[in-house]
C-alpha cells in the first residue's frame, strides 16, 4: 500500500497455500458463518467444540500456519479468560466442590462456554489475519458491499497507523530521554499533552494528505484497482469450513 | 471492554449487529456535514490517532495502568458522527487484523464503544457547554464530564445486553453493581485523560476542536487611546481571552448538581428494572451475599445504610474536585506554555 514493505501487518504471514489464494471476501464470509455456528451451538455439546477445534487445526495445517504462532497470538484473549475463570466463583445456583473450592455448576458451564467459543473465535480470526494481506482484506470488505467511505477510512487508518504510532513512540523517547517516567496519575498530564499534540499532528497530516489527493485528481472516490473474478469453486472451497461446522452442530443437537 | 465471541448468544449478536449497521449508516451520511469531502483522509487519520492513543498506557496507581477508550475524546475533537465512524473502523480493524474482539461480537462492540460512548459523551458535553460560559476553555470540563458519564453508561448498556442475551447465570444486581463500580472508576480516569488531552489541543489549535466551534470570542482591536473596537471581519486568531475562573467554577458547580440529579435518576431507574428481573427470577436474596454487596455505594446507597441523597452528594463532590483540578489545568498560562514545551521537546 505504501511502498514495498507496506503490504503486511502485525499478523500477516505470507504464503501460497489454498487458504492464502482464496479471495478475501470469501474468507470473511466463511469466518463469519463459522463463528456464528460456533456461537449458536449449545454449550453442553462438549465434543462439538472439540470437532470445531479439529476443523480449525485442519485449516491451519493447509494454510501452513504453525501452531506456535497461533498460540503466541492468543494472548489477546487473556482479559476474557480472567472473566471466564471468575465465572464459577461469582455465579449463582447449586454448588459443587472441586479441589476444595466451592464452585457454581452454572458458573463452570458459563466459564467453559465463554472460554470455548471465545477461543475458537480468536483462533479463526488469527487464521484469517495470518493468511490475508491488508489490501485484499479491504478489497474483500468492499466486495461485500461495506460502504466505500468506511473502507476508505479503514484503509487510511491502516496506512497511517504505523506513522501515528511512530510519532507517539518518538514523543515517548523524547520524554524518557529527558528523565521523565510516568509513575502516578499526576503524571498523566504530561502524557495527555503528548496525546493532544499527537491529535494535532495527525489531523494536520490528514489535511496535507487530502491536499495531496486533490492534486492527484481525487474527486470524491478512490479508483477501483481490483478486477479479479470470484469463481463458484472459490465459494465452494470457502464454504467447506462453515459447512463442516454446521454438520457438526446439527449432529450434536440431534444426537 | 472488547466483547469476545460467545459472550452473548447468536440472536443478540445479530440484533446488535443490525443496530451497529444502522448507526454507522446514519453516521456515514451525517459525517459529510462535519468534514465534507475531506471525510476519508481526516477520519482515517483520526482513527489512526484513536488506535494509537488506545495503546498509550496512562499510569493509574502504583504498578497499574489503564488506557483510553476515546469515545468522548473523539466526539469532542472531530464531532460525534465522524467519531462514530472512527471508533467503528478502529474496532473493525482490531477485530479483523488483531483478533481483538470477536467477529460476531463486532456489532456489540460497535454499539457499545463506537456508538454509546460517543453519543453519550457528546450529548453530555453539549449539555455542559450550554451552561458554561461561551469560551473555548469551557470545552475541557465539558469533555471530561462527557467522558466520565459515557463509560458507566456503556457498562450499563452492556449489563442490559447481558441480561437479555448473556450466556451466564450471573445475578443481574451483582453484575450491575460490579460493572458500574469498576466503570465509574475507569470513567474517572477516562475523564481526567480526556480533559487533559482536550485542554492541550485547545491551547494550541482551538479551531480544530469540533465542540469549540463558535465559542471563540470575536477579535477586538485596542486603539492607542485604550478603547476596544471589534476587528474587521476576518478569521479570528487562536488567542483566547482568559478571565477569572470564578464564573466557570460557579457554572461548573451548578452543572455538577444538575448532573447529579440526572445521573442519580438514571442510577436508580435502571438497576430497578434489573432488580425487578432479579426478583422475578428469585435470585435477589443470594445477590446480597455477593462480594460487592458489602461495598458501601453498591446498589446506590441502599446497602450499608447510605441513603441515595448522600450518594448523590458524594457524586457531586467527585465531580467538583475533578472540575477544580481541570480548571487549574486550563486556567493560568502553565497549560499553554508547558504544552508548547512538550511540542518543542519532541522536535
């Protein structure tokens, strides 16, 4: 997007697997359908969640995304793991003793529910992000009829997130090299002034970007540069994961 | 506050998705009025700013730090509709690229963080501004109070969603008390940071602050004989007249009182509904045993023998202290000169 190195993002892992080659909008729809099936599965169908995990494992293997990478990136779910762990302790209802702790049965089930569904959702999202670069992800959103304006805002945000974060990092380095270290709320003022300066710089950069766009002939809409067609085979390949999950869910509910 | 997949059941997720889509659609149309055709680059850069600021950790106490949600901040800086777009895009990108916040919960997250905090923050800030003197500096307490109110309200909306579609058997009363307790604390932090950040921007570029539009005093020229005459029609300079903080303080106190009335109305109305549900389900008795039940202000003063009125006065005290701190920051030259120093230090 911005030169040779701007195509990737924090989670993208270049490759040439069937999963990588699938059009981005097919992958987004497949992911959404899969997670919806997972969320709609009754929480006491324990083996179904195991089957979903196996399905995701197959996708990861086909895409060549190593397990270690997925596990390392799963740290984003730490906050709700804490919530899930608290569930059995704070929930109501009949209680059972586990290892000397009095835990709520309902709470255990709830904690499991959040943990299982949340983890499957996170892993599925990691797989999407690891196999799709930013540009095709945005083009995929556009193909899915997400309003152009929103996609444009997202593309500007992603394009300049590194720049703005870099600005922020330089301000922090400037503060720290002068001996400043934020230790309590009284120091928040200094950091907040940095944030204020960051806003002014970002906004002014936006104004300059707009002028640069105008001078290159921008007339209210970005030109569409992708003309790739999506074949029926693509959709069928993309449907494999959510369809398999749906079969698991139906079997689990009926059995 | 990012909600993951599986927290709310599928129907609730789909419903909040529809709400979020409608909200974003309205915001897309209205944002044209705020930024015209510059929407894409400016909202994009503001979204990048919000994204960066959310990574900025502010020290809260010894060893702990919090980060900004930025709803009220973005609303005050760039206007509510653009702010809805910015936060929605940030959430979309976080969900798609960073697996932060579930994809089926995207609608919930946009409704809570992208729409509720922005709209509440903006409406409260406007209400406060209507009472305060018409000066750019008034935006600072307005933004802070908007931020302060927006976070607990978003938490309340989450509790409501959880009561409707939560896959858990938590007692509604206990959940409400703990969520409100925590998020009022978080809201105070958010208010301090939002106020300070807005004050830094107002000191440098008051023309950029959307909520401060039309608040600048008309430029006056001082003649040689000392008389003041209105300047000929031209873009007024950024300098703002700084007078005594007294009228601001009095106004702020009145606002605090008015707000306490409104907030305590909400505070007593909403949990009542949930407590009704709780009683209906028959677990209100057990809810009293919860760890937060002993917390003196939980349930708005009904526990621990503190009447609602006293809780309200305590609320006013908090708001007044906060206001005084902010007036200190805005008033006097220190805010301006040190922000300039920061600017220079960074170069």
